[in-house]
C-alpha cells in the first residue's frame, strides 16, 4: 500500500526537484520515443511519410488538448482534497474522473474520424501528402480513449505525489512503440499506417498499466470498477476546471493551424523541415511541463492545507526550475541543431530550414515558462476560466492576427516564427497579474 505523499511540508526546493525529476524523464522519454517514430518514418518510409505525419500535429493536439485538460483538472482537484485530508471527496473525484475521461476520449475519436478530411482541406495540406496524412490521423484517433484514461490516472498519481510509476509505464509502452515501428515499417514495409498503429497499441498499453496500478492501490486514492459512478458535484468541478483547460489547449491548436497553413504556403522542403523541428519544440515544452505539473500539484495540496506562504514559494521555485531547464535544453538543441536535423532527413535544404526554426525557438522558449507556469499555478488554486480567456486573447487570437497582418506583409520564415516569443511575452505578463490577484485573496488557516 502506498499512501499519498504530503507536499505541504519539508524543504520546498528539494521536494519539487525530486517530485519533478521522474516527470522530466517521463516527458523527455515520451518525446524521444516520438522522435524515434519520426526518424524511422523519415529514414525508411521517406520524406513523404515524414511530411504527412507532420501535417497532422495541430489536429492531433486539438483533441489531445481537451483530454490533457481533463487530466489536469482531476490532478488539481485530487491534490486539493489530499491536502485537506478529505478522503470521501477524493474517492468520488477518482471515480467520476475516470468516467468523464473515458467518454471524452470516445467523443474525440468519433469527431476526429469524421472531421479529419475537411480539416486537412482547410489547412491546405499538400496534395501529395493528403491521403497519407488522413490515414495517419484516423488511425491515431483510435488512441484518444487510451489517452483519456492515461491522463486521468497520471493526474491522480501525480496529485498523490507518485511520479515514478508513470515513468516506468512510459519506458515499457514507449519501448514497445519503437519496436513496433521498426517491425511495421522495416519488416512489414508499412508507411504512415505502421507508425500510427504502433502509437495506438503503445497508448492502450500505458492506459491499462496506469489503471491496474490504481486498482492495486489500497490507500486513499485507489480505483475500483465497483465504485464507478458519477458524483454530480465532482463532475461539475472537473468540467468547470477541465473544459476551460481543454479549450485553452485546443484553441492553441486552432491558432497554430493558421501557422501550419502559413508553413504550407512555402516550399515542400519547409513543410518537411517544420515537421521534424516541431519534435525539438515538443522536447523543450514537455520537460518544462514537468515543472508545471509540479506547480499545480504543490499549490493544490498547500492551498487545501491553507498554507498561503508555501503556495507562493511553490510557484516561484517551479518557475525558476522551468526557466533554468529551458536555458539548458535550448542551448543544447541550438548547439547540436545540425546533427539533430540530419537524424530526420539527408536533404541539405531540409536540414538548414529545420535549423532555422530550432534556433528561433531554442533561444526564446524560456519566455513560455512565465505563461504556462503561471497558468498551472492558477489551476492549482482552482481557477482556469480567466487564464483560458487570457490564453485565447494573448496567444491564440493574437497569433492569428499576427499571421494575417505582420506575416502576410513580409511573408518570411522569421516573421512567421517570431509570433511565438512575442505572444508568450504578452500572455505571460497578463497571467502573472491574474495569479497574484488570486493569491492575495487566499485566507491562510490558523497556524500557517
């Protein structure tokens, strides 16, 4: 039996670091496994397969974003009840969250399957890549149910302080993904369908493992099929937090679909280069995501315990770690950008265009920590609606306006990718102002 981990006491910097370290490796390995998919596809199935897969990330993230939002909502609510020692509320959150996450995944599978073709047409997907992109997306959408379950389980475990189990599950499922990729593409001569099926199988493997982990748990955050029922109050709490968070992620994907359409307006080599370079962005984002997850969990538990000072300190320490990680990883990716790009393609033009994108993002990704880290902090306090509105205005609508005006005026790669640091700066400043207003309203409990 493993009891939930108390995040309300002990040295904060050391606690956050030890909590986040397994998450860093988890997210990093997840991205490395995804990169392995792209490398195998690019090397053995060709640039066409690589470009087809790279034509779908915004569509994928639109659906995945809602599932991640639900998992984040379960995490924040569970952390609050753990911090407040409210066992009955925690049990209701665990089982209601499971039902909501399952049906959310099913809904997005159905939606993705039927809307894949018209959305790809809207994005002006290259004709030579279209059918492969559609096939890849439709197969991958089968995994949305698994993703919903995994994000729910991961949210519960993270709230309870267990960040090691998801790392183990990822090593197993991710290793399976790579092996299946090699088997399907190299041995069976499949192309994008092989990459997609390998992904789906590994996702369901991860979902099963996290569910079994919670079933075997005998502590206060265990799961039982016999207790599966919807608690109206907890469902409303999860949806109140999860829908705005999901909308935030999904709207990012919607705004970035304009970016993808802008990329598609250049030569095919840039489409391929962008498909490869996005993987480096994802590594930088995902490693920082470990500290955002820690931020929400630590703030949630300390908010539930009424420890106001530790809430603010948790935010500052997590933000500091995220910025430092962005500097280290960004510098590393910038230094080895040529070697990284040659993993995906042997075309000199593709390599140089990919290095250009990597340079812009690697030098500015640290700015995003102030936006995403502060949004996670507000979620830990149980607020996502206003942060989502800020995201919509500062990073989504602003990006669309930028692409339709500044980029349309100059139509250069630099003006296209500069939208990222500019939007991060604007949005991050607004998110900080809102979080500080929430923090001032916290009433500390007696003795803290």
